[in-house]
């Protein structure tokens, strides 16, 4: 019984970082920095609800999996 409780506690501690949802704006800023480091000047990044990506490429997931960050290369709006 003690082993079961200890195992459950260790599993809960290990799973906590995996379940933590990253803030959408923080993740968007990190992705923008990586894109700009590659020399891309004209692009758009938007946070939209999952399923509303359209023709844009999904480059990140946030909001506990309910939102995505989408990328489109070209003129900025």
C-alpha cells in the first residue's frame, strides 16, 4: 500500500510540468524570435481557436490545447 501511494505521488510530480499550459502571448513571442533569427521579415503570427487555422500553418499550441498559433509568410498586416 505504501509503495502504491509513493508511486502515485511520484507520478503526479512528474506529470505536472507536462500538463502546464504555456501562455499564448509568451509562446507567440518565442516563435517570433525564432522566425526573425532565421531572417524572415514579412510574416504574420496569430492566435486562433483550434479548428480555425484556414490555410495558415500551425506552429504552436497553447491555451491548454484549445488555441493554436498560426503562421503565414508574406506581408504583415
